[in-house]
C-alpha cells in the first residue's frame, strides 16, 4: 500500500501472520502488485489462509495523473 508503512508483500504478510486473527488477512490488488514490481511468483507463495480477497483492477497500464 503506497500510502502507508506497509509497502511490501513481506511486511503485509508479517503483519497478518503476527495478528493471527480469523477475521483478517490480505487483499491482493493487482494494481499495487504490478506497479510495485512484486513478482507474481512471490504472490503465489502467500499461504492461502492469509488471502481474503483479490482485486482485479481496470486501471490504465500507465499511471494517469498523480497519486
């Protein structure tokens, strides 16, 4: 998430693993994954119990405007 201190997949995973709560987990947003350069192979390694949602965005291939 570029607007927080959680900017890597490893940080996000450590957060949800540490919390270990049944009502929490990761929402994987392809826009953030793609633009942050996270290899899809790394996403595939995330244990499925921590993935609660996947968002397939319809954003432009290139950033339009500013964040």
